[in-house]
DNA sequence: TTGTACGCGTTATCAC
DNA sequence: GTGATAACGCGTACAA
């Protein structure tokens, strides 16, 4: 038989290495996995054999027995059905927001030797395929980002029993860990700053209202202003892109020409708003003060630079990674939530 | 023994389904993989059993024998060693360029049932980890994007025998497929347009000169102008971000105050250049004409909208996917290259 | 400390 | 058309 197939025609296997090293498969396996109980001398021999053969463990075989892949998925999802020209991909690869999240996540994953794969779920077809992929055990867990209220993914993930962490409080209570920023507290900071600088006629440009975070920022802003006597706060909805921020500001100007302060739900839209104001001949912040949200580097690209509400995205992302790893190590651990406090960063737009 | 472990405590396996359906494992496997030779009646029964048990094939076991994962990696790499605050992630998640590539790739991958995982290789540590991941057989092949001249990845990939496709002509000849745009032809279009509209003192803002594409655009631009008598064309190097485009334009204005036409190596930098020109009190295009590159939606966000050189990124990405799939199906097929022709898109900036 | 032997869940090659 | 059964490459009790 070819139990000892002599020529490593294809990729070398554990057995080849074992033969070269003159030891058993088990021993090779041990040194590769860093198990202590093995003679240092042999260790050297084995390492040499590994080197010589160019051996690399076969992930399929390995995870078939360990039930681990040492990789997690970062999935960016969006519930709505959209056309092919959908701005979804454009939004993702345009908003510095995501870069900060990725950075924070990799910061904790990489040192622990777990790889991150990024997957997009921009429509139902994508989601179906994604779910199959995940269920098949390609990854040990998933970090889910940017899901809106209708996104079925959180529930699907818990139903599938996959370790997962959300980047937002789930809309419907679910036994799932998540990390979030205190959105309304952030909005309150914005409101109070605008009030403090003397704005009397404030409005707001919100994010997509099917996202909890958008809702919270809007209601938080309104509540804070109500406490200062502003019964009504006009708002226009955007979708977090610079373009919609611009359009929203235009609409606001048309409907409330005397607006003198605007809270915009993210920096990218704020960038657009500032542009629109400039086009309309309004000075920022003298005529209209603008406060953004995120403190992404878009805030610095604006002129004037954006006063904004900073959320510590890198830290939040790192926390997500930690929560996920914890859950992977102990699937029975209780779902946890961690809330971060946003802070006001004053620059020149307000 | 528990060859017939009765209770599917964990995830259901082929064997469970077989038992429920009252057939053999082999049969279940056949219907799952769509092999014809199976009684339609049984097919139904099996399907029902699959449904009932909620069975999902175990990818590890499957690919252990098939040596296929039905997934490919899209890796975005960068050779330089950078600091933690490196703009790399910022660049990726800020440039619409990537969104278009991803979109084009998924357009061909998804219908064929292969999933795409996106991986970042922003430094050596990341690259090492990535390579291990790839060698372990997590994916069937890789599409490599945005590597610069020093990037060791193309060679590492070919050495490892992984099916791969590059998004640019490799700097050193390598037996590897790639897709590219005719960069210098595009630059020539820009040059001729500027000349045609009467520019006499043209300059250019190039991309990072360690990228072949940047070099080609620069030399193509210079060559075309030389043919029109412009012996010298000033240039400043940027790194494809709006911010560097802005700075480069500022520098250009300082050193060549009478510049009346600029070719900028991508739209994002062109956006910054237009901003800088505006700040400097120059009218675009009347005082200074600006031509960008890519025709990303950044071109539309600029005011005035950018005249630019369009490269069909979606099509190019789709072609990359095709080439890769072809190579995966037949690893011995010859490396292929496909070059796309850029076109001039005239808007208002030039 | 090291080796033996079994099992992980599938696919594929056989007979039937 | 269907069912045994042998790989696939590895980790790991268990025995030595």
C-alpha cells in the first residue's frame, strides 16, 4: 500500500516530515503545536525536517479535528434591497469610519494569531451565501457591523449558534454581545455646545433612521434641546455620505433659511453640509455653526475643520474583538455589552 | 461503539441525515452535490431529511478531500514599513477605487457560488500571517491589489504555487496573470486634452513613484507632452489621498506660479488639487485646468466636476476574477494578461 | 518522552 | 441506482 507514499509529489504532509525526521507523526505534530513534552534534540531535528520539506499544516485536516479555524469574519451588512448601483460599497470604501474599526480589530486579533477576513453582505443573495459560508465553519466567529433595524443577520447568527458580536445595540433584544457608544449622550454634547455658543435656531441632519444609532442621535439631540426650551428641531435624513449631507443641508436651508446651528450625524455628511453652506454664501461658523460626529479624518479635511463628537472607534473595535474571542473560548459565557462615552472635540466649525 | 451515535447533540452530520432518510451516507452526499444518478423519489426524501436536521456540510471535511474551498481572497497589499498611524487603512477605506474593484469581482464570483474574503497586508507582520493563512489552503486563489514595486507578495504567491492574479503588471517578470489599464495611453489622453484646450504651462501630480502605474502615468504624460515641444514637465509626488493632492498642488503653485494645466494621477488627489487652487484664488478651469484619473465618484463630488481619465475598474476586476477562476480550474494554464484602454471623460475642470 | 491507533465528516471508488 | 469502504491530513487519548 501507499501508507508510506515515498515521493512528496504534492504538498508535504505530517507523515513526510515524520519520515524525514525519523520520528512518528505524533511527535512532529507535538512540536508544531508547541507541546512541551518533547526532547529538545528531537525538536531541532523535527524543525529542520519541517524546514527542509517546506511543510505547512493543512488547515482543513486540522480544523476537522480541532473544530477551530483561528480566523474570524468581519461582516459589514446592510438589510435593504438595493439596485446594482447601490451606494453601499461606495459608502464603505469611502467612509474613514470603517478603516478605524478594522484597525482596532486587527490590533487585537493579529497578536493572537487569528486572521480577520472581511465580508460584505449588501443584499439578500449576499447574505444567504454569507450565512452558508459561516455555518460551514469557515470561521470561528463573526463581528457584525453596521446592521440596520431590519437586518436579519443578528438573529440568524444567534440561531446558527455562531459566536458573534455586534457593533450596535441590537434593535430587538437578542442574546448577543455588543459594543456601542452612548449615542444620545454624544448628541447631547453637540446640543449643549451649540446652545453655549449662542445658536438659537438649530436643526439636524440625521443618519438613516432605520439605524438605532441614527435614531438615538436624533432623539438625544432633540431631548437635550427640549430641555433648553427648543420645542421643535427640524431634521432631514441623510445616509452618511458626503453627497446626502450636502443635499440635506440644501433642503434645510430652503425650509429654514434662518438656521444658525446644525448637528450632523457623521463627519462625512458634515463635510457635505459645510460645502453646501459655503455654496449658499453662509459663513461657517459665523452664520451657521456645524457639529459633526465620529471625529474621523474627514473632520480635518473640512474647511473650516469640524467641531465634532468623537467616538473611540478603535477602542470600540478592539473591545469587540476581545468580546468575540472570549465568546469563542467559552461559548457558554453570558452575552456582554460595553458602552463607550463620546467626547466633544472643538475645532473651528462650531 | 458510537458509530451510530443516535442523538445529534452537536451539528448534524451526513450520517445523521442518512439515518433519518433511511439511506446511505453516499446517497445523501450525492443529492447534496447534485449528482444525477439518484432516484428522484429518494432525492425528495433526502432533501426533507436535510431540511429536518438542518444539515450543513462541514467545510473542513469536504475540502480535506476535494482540496477546494470555493472561496478566494482579495488581498490589498502594501510593501512599505509604516507606523501604526499609517494612512494605509485610511487610503483603502477612503478611495472609491476599491469599492469599484470589489463590486466588479463579486459580480462574477457570487453567481458562481464562490465567496470572496478581503484581507489586508499592510506590513510585514500582516504579510507573514497572510501567507500562512493562504498556504494552509483557506482559499483556492488570490487576487492581489495595489502592490508596489517592492512588494514581495507576487513572488511569494507564485513560489507557494497559489493561483493568483495581479491588478497591475508585475515589476519584475513573473509567471503570473495580471490585468492592467494602458496607463501611459491614459496619460497621453490627458496631455492631449490639456494641449488642445490651450494650456501652455502644464505640470503633473503623480502617484507614489514606487508603483508601476504611477511611473507609467508620469512618463506617459511627459512623453506625450515632449512630442508637443514641452521639454520639461514639473511634477510633484502624492500618495493618492486628497490631502497629498492638496499639498502637492500648493507646492506646484509655489514653484511654478504660472502653471495653467495639471494632470493629477487620481481623482482623489485631483479633488484636493482643485481645493488648493480654489484657496489660492485660481479659477478652475479658467486659470488652471485640472484632469484627474479613474473617474471615481470623487470626480463628481468636486466642484467643478472633474474632467478625468476613466479606467473601467469594474470590468478590470471582473476580468481578474475570471482569470483567477480559470487558473484555479486549470493550474497549468498559461499566465495571461489583459490590458484595458482608458478613455477621456470631459466635465468641467478642464 | 514517544509511538500506536482511532476518529473528525466528506468525497470517491468500487462492487452490487 | 445504491451502499460499503477507503482515503483526505491531522490531533490526541492511551499505552508503552
